[in-house]
């Protein structure tokens, strides 16, 4: 049953048969899924207002 996606590039006996393309596909699916599904959590965190003590920090410029 393994290798059913290898048909277009030579099948189970072709040059790409041992290339571990499933690992690459799984990594891409996981990365893209995290980017797409994690956007809501990131937006929720960014929408949280900073406390007054952290929002108005006076940062002085260094003197040369």
C-alpha cells in the first residue's frame, strides 16, 4: 500500500522510489497547517493590550 503517490514519478520501482518523499510531504503539510491554523491564536495574542507599565516605556537614545 505504501508508495501510492509515486505513480507520476516512476512508481515503486522508479528512480524516486527510495527518496522518502512522504517525509518531505509530511513536513510541508505540518508546516503549512501550523501557519494556517495558528494564525487565529497569534492574532488573539496580538490583540491583548499591554499593561500601562509596559506600554509607555521611555527608552533613551544612547549618547555617542
